[in-house]
C-alpha cells in the first residue's frame, strides 16, 4: 500500500474536524495536509458573546493553526489560487499540491456588497470586529429603532439573527432603555429557520412577539441608504437608528472558477457520502448544496459540517485501507438558540426526514445555554 496524501481545503469547523479524525484513523506514513490562509480559528457562535460583552476580546476564543503539526497534521498557510478537481491539484501562493483525496471545506464567503449601501450602514454580525462594533453601539444607545436585517438566503447559522434580536433586547433591558427602543427583524424567509418546519418557526415567532420584537418575513432588501438611515425593500421601507446586518453569502471565488458549483450557487454532493461528481473529491460544510425532499436545502450550520467531516474521514480511511466505505451522513442535527438572561432553547431532529424534516424545539432553559458554552470549549479542545 503506497503512502497517500489527503488535502483538506479550509481550516474551519469541517476542515479541522476532518483533519483530526483522519489523523487518528490513518497510519503516520499517510499525509494529512490542511491548506488555510488564516492563522487562527474560532467558532462564529462566539460573536454573540462578543456582542453582549460576555467575551471581552476575539482572541479569547481563537486557536492558532500553527499547533496543527503537533498533531501530525501539516498546515500550509496560503491563499488557494486554483483547484483542479479532475487531477486533485491545488495551486497556492506557497506552491502546488496534489492529493489522492481532496476534501473541500472552504465554507461560505460573505458578500456585503451584494446589497448597495449594506457595507456602509450595517454592523456585520458575522465578523468579530462587527460584533464588537455592535457592542459599542449598544453601550451608547439611548433609544430608537434597532433593525436586524438578513440580506439574502442562504446564510450560515440560521438561528443567528434571531439570537441577536433576543440578546439585544436583553442588553437594552439591562441598560434601562428598552422601553424607549424598538427591535425588528427583517428577513427574506417566511419563518425563522424555515427548514426546521412551521412548528419550530411559529414557536420562535411567538418568542419574539413575547419580547416585543417585530418580525417582518418575506422582505428582500434592495438597498440601504446610510445617510437617511433607510432600508428599501421590494414592498416597503423602514427607518433605523442602529442596523445589525447578516450579509449575503456566496461560494468562494476559487470554487466558482473551478466550476464546482451548480445552479444553486453551491457545490452539489451526494447526500449520504458528501462525494462530488469528481472521483476522490468531497465537499463538506457551508460550501455544499444538499437538496432535501421538501425542495429546500440543508441549512448551513457547523453541526452538519462536523458530522459530515466524520463521515468523509471514515470513508477515506476505509479506502486507504482497501476496504469498502461504509459511513453515511444521516442528516441529523441540532442547534442551541440563545434567548438572553442566561438561557437558550434547543432544536434537534432529522433533516433528512421524509416527506419533511422532523425537528422539535425544547423551550429555553439555563441548561441549554451551559451546554452551548461547553460545546464550544469541547470542540476547540478536540480539534486543536
């Protein structure tokens, strides 16, 4: 059996989970190589804690990828310039690499410029510095209209804009300015987290309404006017004093250039194996497009990237060992939804359910918030 090289593109949740699992499953003579341009990794859920002040600095939740070689994993700190899926060759600024297997885990690229005026007016919830900017704005806020706007679907972490609304409500209540404030969520979705089903979405709407938070569904923002503090939608307009934004997401440019994406704009894969149409090439996490029986797509969430990484790692290791790949991704997932006051709700279920996903939502409790924090701590220690 010749020595094999597995290239993993991306050092996010999926990439690191795949790399660490492969390293445990493969003999030392086989190479596991992670190519990632960023020097550090952090779970995006920490942005909510930066926003509220529960976490002081982004560095508190970051892990340095330079530690990967200590785990027997090679790390190439470089921008990926070209992917050639047929030959499994990857060209970077640090040189060219060819793998026996290729795992694409490049995630979703945020594209605030997709909506004119968005980048100039909105504080980006999906960037650590944006979360800090929201915190500073809330600390100085003395009343007015706070709008959380989702620019486009799909977007990573479907619960995030709703968690932001709940937590902003909490912050303003604690500062004594909530009665002088309005909070509103505008989204193209017809319900929060629509893939989870109408029952879950309706429960979240009720939770928003109980806090006095407006929910405006099926609203596609066409442009933002920073000077007049106006959001222009297809059917209506609204004013804001503070704008918190979920930017449009898109597949990374290198994926588009490699013609790996389909009409959905993302990389199609086999739902159970995460195999692309190219032999030996897999894709996991937010970069993928997995169509469900109901016609919607599997949400872009870290819990799915982690489980998909396990499946791909086990199947690659089986192939390297000359065995038939037997691991399958079953579409099960879960999500903790922070609602403020040290509580979180918990949703879980089978997103591959037929004819529709079978997902339940447990009411908020302190237990689930503690579990969410523990999940971040455990994930960081497992991968780095």
